């Protein structure tokens, strides 16, 4: 994803990045250099987006008990 720097030194953060990081108008951002020399953009308040796994925790319901699973695996009726 590429973007251009304006004559005022401003850049437009692409929409996919804004959505992923939860940037809204007025959100403060921080630029820092990572150990490998790359530049990282992050929220200044330290908030991170939830992982894709955190978003689905609890959506499947409780599921079968251990005893029910063992009956299914053994083929018992």
C-alpha cells in the first residue's frame, strides 16, 4: 500500500489501515523505529485491535461435554 507525502509533510493513512488500527478523526498516532530499522505506525494511546481469534471467542456455544465426546468417539449408542 503506497501513499504520497504532501508539501506540508502529511500523508493519508489508507482506509484499511485506519480501520484495522481503529483510527478516527483526532486519534493520535506514533511513529517509531523497530529493531530491524523499519518504521511502525501505532496508536499513541497504546490500544491494539483485538486479534482475529479474540473476535470469535464464545461464538460457538458450550459444545458437548467430555463424556458426550467419548460416547461419540467410541461409537456407543
